[in-house]
C-alpha cells in the first residue's frame, strides 16, 4: 500500500527548514517526507481496527514537521518513521464510515481510564503517551505503531472511533477533528467570562483553527461579542458566516477592540481590552499582539502551535495576564453545568454550519508535493482546508467560489 512517511534524518530536516524559506514545495522535495510502498498494517490486538482512509486533512502541525520547524519538545512523544494524518474520515471493513479522535489515550495504550467514560484526551498525567505496547506517539499520525491517514490503511482503537452520520459528506466529516479543537478552545473561555454580562472575545487568525474557534464561540459561549482579525477576504467572509460580530484586518484588531471596549492606548498596549483573546496563529508577533489587546487580568489562549518564540513578557507580568495553551479535546464542562464529549459537539456543529465547504481542494497521495504547497499557502490562494483523497479515482478539486451564506 502507499504511505507518506516522515523519517528522523537531521540532514533532511535542516534542508527542509532552509528550503521552506524558498517555497513549501521545495521543502517537501528535500525534506523528511517521502511516498513509499509498505505492507498493510497488522492488527495491534483486541479493540483495534484497520481503517481505510477516505479523506485526510493537512494541518499546521503537519506542515511544521515537513518544513523542519517542529519543536524538539516532541522528540520523546513521537516515533519514527511515522505516517502523518490525524484529521481523518475512513471506513471499517464492514463499510462503516468513521472519524478518528486521534489522541492515543489510556484505553488505546492498555491503561485504566482516569475516570469512567473518559475521552482519549482526558487525564492529567501524560506518561501513557510514551508507555504501553505502542511506540511513543501523542496521537494517530505521529506514532510508528498505528500509522496515520496519509496512507491507504492504518490502525485505530475502538476508543478513537466515531461513526459518521449518513447525512454528512466526507468533506464535512474530515472537518470534525479541527472543529473539535476549535470548540474545546471556545469552551475554555466560558469559565473566564461566565459572570460577565457582555464578554468581549477576540480571535487573531482565521485559517482553519481560527474559523473553528469562531464557530465554537458563537454556538457554545452565550452572549459573547466576537471580534476577529482575518487577513484574506475569503477568511473574513467565513468568519462573518460563522458568527463573528466584527471582522477586520489583523493590523486593525487593536483599534476594533478599543472602539468596542471604550478604552485608551498606552504605548503599544490598550489600557483595557478583551476578556479573552484567542491566538490562532502561533508566532512571536501574534502572541505579542494578543497580549497588547487583552485587558489586565484577562486571558490569552494559544491555539496555534507556537514552538520557539521571543516575546517581551513584562506587560504580562504587570497586567497579571494569564496565558493558557489549547491543544486537543475530551470531555467538556458546558455552560449549563452538564458535560459533553467534544467530538459529539463537533459532529453537530459541522452539520449545522455546513463546514464541509471549508475543504477547498483535495489531492491524491501521488501529488503530495503540490498538496503540501497548496496547504502551506492556503490563505494567499483563497483556500482553507486542503486534504488527501484516497477514495476511488480521486481527482484534484478546487472551489473557486466558496459558499459564505449564513446558517
């Protein structure tokens, strides 16, 4: 079978980092990823299933790895060679369509659950991610034992599987995993603003993850006033369609927050600002911008993967700003006091908002260099989500006129 594999070759990682400054396709050509032919995966034991990939998305963490920019933090939490692909809709042997909750949690690794009915991402001790009968790996797509969605077949544990409703297309289903990440981030905001009559929440960045956070905020954080900094016209249109109250260019986000809040500017910082700011970009400049527009004792949530950054934290210290990371999903505490699995909320949200329209282009595995280049320049090229298509006779597809209509 065909699979895209990432090897642990320091020289290729270095070449990819240098080549990525020229073009994403150059990084894919010289970097650590190659299309190979391998044997189909063998069963990993009771509770494991062989999944045939239908669609598998390309996300920012995948691109960071391919371009040689991934943090060394993950060195002990992945196992090489691995097959990327954690945004996956596939099918089981009986034809059932499933999406994968990619975290390789306690059940998948043979450990007791941290509490009854825990989701794979639940728990406050991550030792199991490097232990058990599987090779180390934070999730499907970064674990040598399981494989990933950028291949014909891979292995997934029953605890990771969610049946796709018949009414959802494959394009909609492949958006469930990123939607779950956005909803988790949105629900992290709720305890911080629960007592606020009109919470002001800003989102910087409107790629896939920023748009998913906007959708989650509008559906699950009652009364939030959402201000978004989005760079490209199609991102701005989607942000409005998914429920943003104000959408501006990123450089205008501070001015929009100041106008809404009614505060002053002191140097580079607003005197007041948002209750919560979500950084869906994840670099030094975006983190600094988010700190500057968040009110004293407010919170910045890092949704984009920051890796190595350089940020002056004096303002954070003086203003007692909180910074929180938002990585995955699991069991959520809802505003009404109930609990819910993030993936269940995501399935409902993807259907309600027709989020399959965010899938802008699909490619066969053979065209992986073009696919990676497209994903790395998605915003500039008017795209949002780019995915690999392993269905019968896949054809490259581009949507030139995305549907922005509100739902």
